[in-house]
């Protein structure tokens, strides 16, 4: 009789141990895969918003006006100056095209001279937060 009571408890414990051993909370492969996807997405976001991220830097405004003309101006600018970022900012009632993300005023002024040759209505600005 005593053997039966031990086996009643022993069988469920063994079944539980076997089943819990095969269960896993997370797969380590998917975690590393998710981390790499997350890093890629984060890097893409940084590229897209590079000119907006730091407002303590100098920018050059090359256009202020309608939405469609602003889009055309950005496309044209990106073809002419491939190394400089361009962003459209909406400031009621105009769309403004800001280019560059210059650390110093001297760097911004050097680029300002080159950009001024192609775009006549340019302003050197330091956006506020």
C-alpha cells in the first residue's frame, strides 16, 4: 500500500519534470535576430532624422513657400549636393527647406558660399529648440 501512494506522487512529478525541461521561455536565436533587426531600424531612423536630431547646429535655408515647390527643391538639391542632408520643415503657412547639419558657424559659412551660387534666397540659421 505504501508503494502505491509513492507512485501516485512520483508519476506526476516525473511527467512535470520531463515537460518543463522541453519548454523554453525564449529562443536565443530569435533574440539575437530581433536585436540585429532593431539595430538596423534604429540606424535607418538616425539617417532619416539626422538633420532634425540636433538643433544646436547650423543650417542653411534655401527655400520658403509652397509644399510642391519645396519637394522639388529638395530633390534638385539632393542631386546637386549629394553629401549634404536636406529637410522640409513646416512653419505656418510656409514649407521651408533646410539643408546641412553643421557643427560650427565657419563650416556652415563655407557651405553657404557654395550653395548661394545655385540658390539665391538662402539664409544661414541656427534653429531654436
